[in-house]
């Protein structure tokens, strides 16, 4: 069974956001969706930074908790 980690992201000032998933692998699938209706999925640049983190790179800093990041590994 895959392991899943989810976290709200965004702080209004950072365009690069590190998400710690602690799944112990770079072989992960990452999705980012809006935290408000209609809960659209959004395209962001994603880097498998380490075996336990991914970095999301936004063109514009998202507002506090604007998005939900889902990491599956």
C-alpha cells in the first residue's frame, strides 16, 4: 500500500516551499490543489529535494494555507 502525507502550504511570502513527508524515498507522486471550492488541482514546479522532502516552486507566493499538498510514495 502506498503511504500518503498531506499538508497545507502557503505563507504569503515564500515562493519556494519545502514539504517534509518522511517517506524515505524520492520515488513520490505529488499533487497540489486549492484549499477552497472548487478545489482545483494546480500546476507547480516540484523538486524531489531529498528522500524525505519535496520543494514546491510557485511563480507568486501563495496566501497562508492556500493550497493542499499531497505526497504519495
